[in-house]
């Protein structure tokens, strides 16, 4: 396995209030050059459902929805060795440098999409950022224990952090 570098720039602006972190882009996401590019991943359906807006289809619609609702999006890993899209195969993880994003966005809460992102954030970035993360159930189709309605209920915890 060769080291794979994260090819997608973070989504954020000066009004981003929360940061949602995944682990590392899937093969489909890397091919699409944007987050959660696999058609079976429920991220966009869940986040738009929690926000009460239409599910975005294009990259530009996705970026617009996130920024309009003060959400920053990135991943905890800048590069790693990975087999396909399997989080369990991740080796030699190099964490992303969140300081760039945090220097330009008033992030007040961090949420991790799944156990791998949560574990790696706690290991590599939480002490540096000073922001504890909240674990959210993964939107991956591999997380079959969570239906979309159950994900919507769990992910609704992002709403209070988005309020003024």
C-alpha cells in the first residue's frame, strides 16, 4: 500500500461555527474530488434533513448549503496508507493541520462522523485545538445499524451549536 494524500480542500469561511470531521475520503470521494462522493453514503441526506433543506446534488450546491448554515467540513487525516475505502485498513495516518482552518473560522464545536474520525481526532488534534469533539454515528452505508431516521435524530445535536 502506498501513502495516499488527501486531495480535497476543506470547506469553511469566516462565519463557520461548527466543524464536521470525517476520517479520510473514500475512493469515490477522491474520484469525485469532493466529500462523501459515494452515492450510498448518507451524509448529504442526513445533514440537509437536520437543517430542513433540500438535499444538494452538485458540489457547488453542497458547498453552498454548508457555508449558508455555518458548517465547516474536512477530514482528520491528511495522508495515510489505505486499502480501498476501508477505515479499518488505515495505517501511517498523518493528521491534517486544523490550525489553518481554525485561524480563519470561529469554530465553537467539533463533530466527528464515525469512530475512526473521533479516535484519530482525540489522538492527534484535540489537545492542540482545545476543542473536545462529539462523536456522531457514521453516515457510511457500512453502518447498517443506523437507519436514516435514526441518523437524523442523532445528528440533530449539531443544531444548538449553529445558533447565534
